[in-house]
């Protein structure tokens, strides 16, 4: 599966939802997550994210993000249509430590 990581937090560009063939993105206030049991591993979302927030969970150190994506995709609503990203999205692009400060 692919997972959304903290680079998405407060950026939320939402280009990813447009391309997913199985509509498996779910929306929190500050980030999106992927439902790992629905993701078919096609990989098309990965290069679409301007924040480079989407990664295959086969990369090292992503266990936490697999847990976050699994848990919150069960709680948050499905999102299938891209809307405007937050007006200050670019200010948060590449910022470290966003999970601790802004996760939701
Ligand atoms: Fe959707 Fe494919 Fe991305 Fe999985 S890898 S979330 S199926 S676009
Ligand atoms: Fe987030 Fe990137 Fe999608 S910033 S909303 S994972 S396009």
C-alpha cells in the first residue's frame, strides 16, 4: 500500500484524490490519509503530490504512518473531489515537526 505522511499536514493540496482509481483517500482537518485495505498499489498518486507526502510503505521507517493511515481512514470521511488547498499551504511545505504540532 501507499501511505500519506506528515508532509501533507497543513498543505493538503488534494491533487492525490483526483487520480486515485479506487477513491481511497480520507479527509481530516489538516491532512488526508489512504485506506491501506482499499489501496491497490497503483502508485499514480505518488508523483502527483506537490509536497511529496505519499510514499510506498515498503520504505524504511513508515510503520507509524501505516498505523495512522489505517486508524484514521476508518474514522474520517471519504474524499473523492479536489477542493482548494489552504491559503497558507505553501508556507507549511517541507516544514519539520508538523505531526506533533498540527496533526488532526
Ligand atoms: Fe489510490 Fe493508487 Fe495512490 Fe493507492 S497508490 S492511494 S490506489 S492512487
Ligand atoms: Fe496531501 Fe499531497 Fe494529497 S499534500 S492532500 S497527499 S496531494
